C-alpha cells in the first residue's frame, strides 16, 4: 500500500542551492552570513500550501532580542512562500532567525513534518568600489593622527564610527561639566554637538547628570541667536535617535524644517550669512533635510542644493569656502551627499578626471592626518571632518547606510 507523501520544506538561497532543514539549528549556530540587507527568502514546499492566516502567523523573522520583525509574506506558484525584508532592511552585524512553525499545512491539511528555524547574520558588503583601499588605509592612519584621543565631540563621533571604543572618561567629563554649570551652556549648538557625541559614546543624552539635553534643544529660546547653524544641527540632533518632540515645544521638527528652507540663499543653497551659497553650510543642510525628502518641498530644495554644489565644485575636484579650497568644505559636501544616498564619486562630481575623494586626499599630511589648507600641518578639526567624510562614503558603499550621525 502506498503511503501519503510527507509535507516537507526546503529553503532557497540566492546562490540557487537548496538547503534541507530536517533538524533544528543549534542556538549558537549561524547557518549563513548574508550581505544583502534586503534579503528575500523563498521557502519551498513539496506540496501546495494552504496559505491561510494560521500559516502566515507561523512564519516569522526575529532579531537577536526575540523581537518579531514586520515583514510581508506572499505565496507564489502554490508551493513557495516569499518572505520580504523589513522596510528599513536588516541591520549589518545583527543576527536573525527565520522560523517556520509546525502549524504550517498543505492544501489537504497535512502539517509540516517538523518546525524549522534558520539563523542568518548580516555582514558588511565586500564589493569593490572606487577608492576603497585608499579610503580604508587613510581612515586607519587618520585615527592614529588624532593624538588627543576623544577630546572633542567630533573626535568622539569619528572614532566611534570607525569602530573604536570611546573611553568612559569622556561621558564622565560631560556629566561633571553639566553639574558644575547647573545644566546651562553658552550656546544652543553646544547642546546639539554634545548630544551627537554622547550618542556616539553610547550614553543617554536625555539623562546626563540629571539633565535632558534633548529638551534643552527643542525648548531652547536662544536657537535663533545662532541662526542657520543651530537650526541644522538642532534637527540633526533630534533625528539622531528619532527623539520624541511634544507639539507644544518651542522648536518642533516641522518648524525647524520650515526655517531651514526659509533660510536658503537666492542661488538655492545655504550660507551662515544667508547671502551666497557656501558648500559647507549647504552640505550640512542636506544632512539635516535628508530624512524628510519624501516631502515635496524638501525634495525640491535638496535637488536644487545638489545642483548648486555641482556648480560650486572646483576644477581640482575640491570645494572652497570664501574662495579658499579646504578640507572641511570637501568633507561637508561628501557627508551631505552620502546622507541622501548620493555617491560623491559619480560622474556629476568628477572634474578633470578627479573625484572629490581625490581632492580630499591632496590635503593629507605626512603623519596621516589632514591639514585645513594644502601643504599645511596636521589640523585636528580638518582631520576630524575628513574622517567623518571618509567613513560616510565607506558606509554608503559597504553598508547602504546613509546617516553619519
């Protein structure tokens, strides 16, 4: 007498290999390292699947903290269930588990032979890209050139983004300073800058020495005193971890976006004085506005800002502020473009065969740092900004990550 065919499952990988999951994966075992942060899983069965709500509930993807991710699940050709990635994609370095529960069943209501689980980890992309070797080498040497260590917020951010551990002394010093000053700093941008530094150091800006620095940004009556610079970094700081801002705040996100748009120069860029577009401030504004490019007026301003930067680029591939080519101007433009998912080495930004990465490298010093002007000495601010720019470019090309803050 013929026996009924058992209902079983295989997983289809991007390589085209079929992996039979006839037993559970051990808890510590990673079945596959994957580069694609938008990986789509094809779960193939040997019989037509009864694609009802119970089957859908039995197929989940969890992160390493057992949180169930929101994914779209569809049926293809009767026997293949397709599981999409989360809308924002998987996180590089994180481990996930694809679970297929025992209540998944065929059209004739046969249950799956046994529940299955498949563990996968997202790794950094290894694909080659323009300037890859030079960028990685320069990041390493520039880190060593920051002799003072984690002294300034920009150093802290640059070091953290390069994978370095920030010493506890940084956060302790900030806490002590706030207690000493009773939570009052001289300028609004001081709060904004420190928020970004604390986050890089894995500290909580909402409770530093008993003070909430996020509240000190969105309820800061003096923000206007520093103009466009404070508006830009105020928005960047609030979005650095998607902090909640009450509708009653002095500065809501909507208000900050609108004032940044209102402060544009007549030639469609940004400048501290508001007169003529400057690459530094235009790059900074593009970073702040990047999360809101789904808003038509913001998208239009970003596109016009990018076009303005194209026209401002020098024949050397560099950028100049007040007619002086310098490291910081190039760095801010690179970060602004990367924040919007724009490759700073694409054809629009090549002059005489030189990219702005090529131009940035002409400011390197003998000890591995960067000078403010060509042929100058290692300058801490220039090195910090160059490090951030190179890391932003590296992240864009290797991780599909667009935010440096």
